[in-house]
């Protein structure tokens, strides 16, 4: 009885091996969107906003459009006001 299924048993490791090799190639790492490639990091954008406003950084978000990447940095100012500062993602200049 076992001899009848022996060719089937011999194929299982082959099929499993092929499945693993195909599965490994299928999951490629996520590619970074070219619009989101920046010369400065988010923490540097936060420092630039803090230095220019004197406030405390609440949030940093990366924005990307046709004009290039920029960081929207929300800053808490002294009298309780919140201001959003745009920092260019390539040059670090304020907008």
C-alpha cells in the first residue's frame, strides 16, 4: 500500500521547496515614494521650527506634492496658541 503512494511522498518536499522559494520572492520590501525622499529628517525639521518660533513642537507630518516634500510642524507658543510652520524637506528653509 505504501509503495503505491511513495511517488507522492517524494514530491511533497519538492513542492514545499518550490512554494517557499516562490513565496520568498513575492514579498519585496516596500519602495519609498520618490516624492517623499527628503534631504532632512523629521527631527531636524522639528528643531528648525523650534529654533525659529521658540515654541514646543507638538507634531511633525511629511507632506508631498508637485512642489516637493515639506514638513508641517505644529508648535505650541507661549500664550497657548498653536502655529503650523512649513519646513522645506530638501533645504530646511521655512515657508
